[in-house]
């Protein structure tokens, strides 16, 4: 089986851009492509931060979601203009 996972090597560390869920050791071949521009590195860093933050929601229980819905509903009641169709 072969799996391709993109990553960025910054001269010191190889950072995978997606997780690998492996249970056993595997052989790895590393192929380097063109250099990454600075703005691409920043986009990759932002993506990591966003996905890390979004991952928090994965651990929410049904009770947590119910509490969140209740808080959002209460908050919209403070701002009745939000319910208007502009």
C-alpha cells in the first residue's frame, strides 16, 4: 500500500500537513519538490492553527452541543435586530 501525504521541510523539521493514523512502522520515501514560497508557509501555519482550533469541536458531547445551542439562542434574544431580514 502506498499513501501520499504532503508536508513541508523547513530546513530542520519535516511537518506533515495531514495526520497519519498508522498502527505499525512503515517504510517511508521522501521526495522533495520545488521550494515553498513564504506566503505558502504562512498559509500552511494558518491552516494548522485553524484545524487545531476546529478539532476542539470534535470532542463535544451531546450535552455540550445542547448547552452551546442554548447559549447562542439566548444571545440572539439580546439582539432582536438580528432576526430582521435586511
